[in-house]
C-alpha cells in the first residue's frame, strides 16, 4: 500500500510502499476513507524539537485526523462489524496510570499518539485498538461518504467516535 511518512530524521516526508498491516488481538483493520492534516503533522514535516522528541522509530507512517471503514476484525473484538464506518480517537491512553484509573484518560501520563508512537492514518489501511481510551464505538450508518469530513469530527458526539 502507499503511505506518507518519515523514513529518517530531518525535514520533509516520503511517499513509501508499506505492507498492509494485520490486526492483532483487540485490533481492527480500517480502510482509510478520510484523513486531514493537523498542526502536529506540520511539526513532523518541519522536524522541529517536538517531532524529534516524539518520533523515535523509522519508518513511521504519520497522520491521525481520520475516519474509515472496518474491513477486518482481529480476535477479541466485540461490538463492531466489517463495514462499520468509524472515526478515530488519536490519543491512546495506557489505562494503568493514576489519571486513567480515576477516569481522566484525556490526561494519561503515558499517552501515545497515533502517527507519532504507532503508525497512523496517512495510508490506505491502518490498524487500531478496540479498547483505546474506552471510546472505540461504531459510527452511525447514516453518515455517508463524502457528506462529512474529519474536520467536522469535533461536532460528532463520543458515541460516534472510536
């Protein structure tokens, strides 16, 4: 598959050929339908101090503002089905730190970010965790392509974002 990412440190991005990922236990495979640029993607492109401190593994597929269709379901995933259209929660909480244990996953001490700490959405396909942030839920089926975009996701209630 084609993907946009970093193959090495330094300014710029590279168009790369990457294997289609296979969902592991608790993950789904998503065919990316929409992806938009976030300010953090600009940090990665410029390769500033922030990007250098966060991206430590190459190659890294970037991008996290995204939505797509579930095309494969890994073992241990319940409540979702092939064909579900989903929006992506970009912050991956650990579930173990104090903040997570008291229900404040949005300020997780060990948070990981899609496109920084694991491969992201600027690709044809991506895998994603079923349990991430406890917010992995299916999109309502009446949202069609291309009647909305990830830019509008801030208006989608949490029950519609995974």
